[in-house]
């Protein structure tokens, strides 16, 4: 995201208040992408259906289908996203941009194939109408595509087009849903999904147009990026564990006594999922702040430090740049923690005051409060593992995300199943992962001289991976 970060920095450095406000607006949409706007759209769609006195069976079917599409599309694409991010960064740096566009086609093709097989197996014995299966699958497929495109979009510099694409797509979807349910009275989950399909298809098309305008060459080596899964296997599992950890506690609750089966197809736990859904909104400011601070201010000092090393500066100058990087990192992490803590208190206040009006019980509000508190630690843990990736500490990031995924799932089974403490599993996992992540980051910073000067091989020799050999054998590579 550094390309966007440096472009946004031009706005942040302006003294004009409205220019900086506009920059934060762009950062919000760019950082959280369709997730932020989609949450708002889906929440509004649900409340709109309730307002129209839509049968509860249709509302529950809509929410269950959307929830499954979001959760499993992110788990499916999560590992690929981190591999693609490294691949695109390397190919751009080596000025081999002809590999970028072809990898996008290959990644989308693989993800859609896996998603299609998964959807067929999932819906095979479902009694839902074939039409609903098809349109809900389309939404799932579009989400998979958008998650992949979002990684390529991060290399673009025209963030105004990114914002425009998201806003237009969400607006079209909202208008379609309003017309279908309000004007024409089609108060069904299927009609809402058609609106989502149209809007998100428009987002995908507009993002693709922007990508085509930036990466114009295609060498048709669609699966060359798969060699990076063998070169950097930790990256794939980092992405997989990260998203599995985010939703692991939900999946654990689905296995317990609180689960509800919707339309003989979807297993969910609205008692737990609903407060967690609202609580996770508190993490979004941290994602925005990560771009605002670390992608602009910290990255400048980070680049300065390694730039002096690569350009043979005197040791004193390198040490000065390192101390500046450390100082900036401490300030920015403290600032992020303070702002996120303020957001946490605001969410706690809003939850107590307004969630009862949305139909949440006191027990659900208690879950909301516990998860919001856990989200403060979670936001810092996310920051730590992203910083570890900045310093190319893939193994450490792998252990950190893997620890959170395991603790989130099994901790929830323990606390919820044995003690009836819903939300405690997620909170405990976030706290322990935060402590472990801070230890890993501090250790990396203390050993940065060794990892920079001694850990790397003296002579680097490119090796042909078995994946590349296989692709050449089957004719997928020249």
C-alpha cells in the first residue's frame, strides 16, 4: 500500500483542514475497501427489510447467506492475498510488470474454481431454490474477485478512482435494493441479493478498468505467481491463519448449543454473531490509522534506513537513521493505541446506549463489550504482525497469526462450552497474541543489525522451484 500512502501524504501535509479531512476520507475507503462500505450497506439493508415487515425467515436467510459469503470468501482468498502482495511488489521492483496482469487472471481463476467447487458441495443437499443458490453464489464469487483485485489496486496511484468505484457500486446496489423491496414490494432475500450482485459487479468492473489502465502488458504466464507459494510458504499460511483467527470464535460458537440452522442450510449463532458483528466495527479505525501513520510517516524513515545501508553510507549515518526509525515507530504505535482506546470507549458507550434499540438483549450487549475490549488488543496485534512483515520476519508473523487462530477457536470452545463465558475466548486470544506479538517485534528490533547484515546470504543464487519446473513441463511458462 506504500504507493497509495505516498500519494495520500501530499494531502496530509497540507495545512488546509478540509484537504486533510478529504485525505482521511480517501484513506478510510482505500484502507478498508469494500468491507467498510459493505458493512454499512448490509446493515442498512437488514434494517430496511425489518422496517418493511419482511418475514423473519427471509431476513434470517439474507443475513446467513451474506455472513457465509463474507467469512468464507476472506478465508479462501486470505492466503493468496499475501502471496500476491509479495509477488506484485517484487515484479514491480524488478520492472517486470508484464507478470503482474497475468497473475491477476491466474489468481482469480484459481480462487473462482475452488469457490465454485466449495459452493456446489455446500449447496448440493440444500433445499433452497436453485435461483437463490445461483444469485447468492454470484455474490460470493464477486467478493472473491474483489478481494483479489484489492491487492492489485494497492499498486495504483489514482486513489480517487478507487474511492469513486466503491461509492458508485454501493450506491447502485442500495438504489436497486430500495426499488426492488420498497417500490415493487419484492420483500425477499433473493431480491436483495440481486441488488448486491449488480452493485458489486460494478465495483469489480471499475477496479479492473483502473488496473488495466495501469498494468497494460500481459505475458499470459498466468500461474507463475504460484512459484512464490513455494518460495515463501509462510505467507500463504499467514493470510489463512489471519482470517481464520478473525472468525474462529464465530465458527466455534456455531458448533455449540447456541447454533441455529437457517433454511436447513446455514449453521450460525445470531445470539453471538450479531454483537460480534457490531463490535468488529471498532477495528476499522485502526486499519485506517495504519495507512495514515505507518504507510506514510514510518515508511519514510524505514526506507531512509535501508536506503542508507544499500547506498553504503557511513555507520554513524546508518545508526542515526535507525534511531529515527525506532523513534517514529514508538510514537506512531503509541498514537494508534491511544486513538484506538478512545474508539473503544466510544463504542462501549454507544453499545450500552443504542444497541437495545436494535433488539439486542443484555447478554448480547455483554458479549459486545467483551469483544470490543478484545478488539483493542486485536488491532495492536494486527499492527505488530504487519510490522513483522515489513521487516521480512515471515516466520514470526506465521507463529503470531497461527497462535491467534488456535487460541480464538479452542479458547472459545473452552470458555463458552465449559463456563458459558461467551466472548471470553476471543478476548483471551487477543490479549495473549498481543503480548506475544509485542515480544516478537521487540526481539526483531533488538536484532535488526544481525538480521540485516548477517542473516542474508553473501551471494544470492536464484533457484528453480519445483513449481516452476512443473509449470514449464505442462507448458504454462515459456
